[in-house]
């Protein structure tokens, strides 16, 4: 099992790192949300997830080699509260909205051209759900209370919303065109629905975890 974890993290980290590199080559310069500002790419939840997945699997690879037979509560919490649920949410939200109407996610010619690069698109929007499920099957992560998980999701979502609105008020750019089309009350409902999808991602992965590893006593995370 240890060799499986090492191989899983090595392959996943390598794939995500390559996609990070290609992202900096494909989406650059005037194509950035704030032109020529590389940090503005993090207004997209997909990109935040991409770098989070890269960091998670890189750390997981190192832990599988240098930290044998130890409990890693923070790593487990990160996996169960953020990496897995957000990875699943990115896949569900992107493909759900894309199949409904691609214009809800991208409208200009360059954005559509980027989405037409199949391997890159799947690396960003399909791979996270695949690795999240594989991680859940391979790892018997520590279980946490629902309230502890919700706190982690709430903190992440709050920070992301600050980021999202900061870029909009700075440049007039909405990360997703649908946000600009909705009136404020409906925009709030849409954002709340997306938050709920993140929680559903956690709930679904918890079911998969229980089916594979059985039900464990939950641990509260106070810090």
C-alpha cells in the first residue's frame, strides 16, 4: 500500500505540475483577467484547485517516503475538507455549466479556444475528480465531524469570494460570465448553490470512504 501511495502521488503531482506549467504558457499576457498580472489567474476556482492539487500530491509524495507509519491529521483534514470536495466540485460545476451553455463559463474567442484544447481542458476540469476518488480509495483518512469540515469549507469559500470580487472591482472582470448576467439576489443564490456543491462533494466522498474503509469514529479539529 505504501508503494501505491508513493506512485499515486508521484504521478498525480507530475501531471498537475505539467498542467500548471502549460497554464502559464497558454493563459498569459493580455489573456489574463487583469492583463499582464500573473496572480490574477487565481480568480478562477479551477486554477486555485490546480495549484492546490499540485501542492497536496507533492506533499503526499514526500510524506509517503520520509514520514512512514505516522498519523498526519492536518494532511487528512486538508484532503477531506478541501482537496477532495473542491476537486469534485470543480468537475461537476464546470461540466454541468458547460453542457448547459458554454457561454456561462467562457464567451470570448480566446477563452473558447483554450477550452477546445481537450487534454488541457480535461487536466483542469476532469482530472481533479478522478484523483479525488483514487485518493479516497487508497487512503484511510481520519474522519472529522461535519461541523469541522463545514468550517474549513466556509473559510475557503469566504477567501475565494473576496478574491473574486476584488478582481471584479479592480478590473471589471467576472471570472465566469454568468456572474455578470445575474442580478445580485440571483447571483447570491448561484454562489450559495456552488458552495452547496462543494459540501455535496465532501458528502459523496465520505460515502465512498465508508464503503471502502468502513465507518470510523470522527475526530473534531479545533484548530
